[in-house]
């Protein structure tokens, strides 16, 4: 991405909206980048190409705590 990379974007999002769940999607499989993203607050990190089922599972994991907090869910 020109001007700003994904990790910098993640840092800005976490500063502006700390409660927002962020799932990083990247073609970079560098373990250091994955660890750094998680340390910066990413909920999860998927590398491209990924299966729809993988993304579905990660999204479900992100919204599950909200479901449990809501009465009747």
C-alpha cells in the first residue's frame, strides 16, 4: 500500500477505535509480521490465499463474545 502499510494502519485503528476487532489479511507470511500484528491488537491474521471457511471461523470468533453478552443469544 502506498504511504502506509498494514501494521501502521492497524496501529491507527487501535488508537482511534480500540474496541474494534481487526482481522489482518495479507500475502506476507513472515512470522515476525504476524506476531507484531497480534501484539499491536489484531484479533487474527490470515494469509492469502485463504479459504472462505477460515475467514468465517475468524469472524465468528470475533463476534462470539458479543453474542454471549447479548440476552437471548
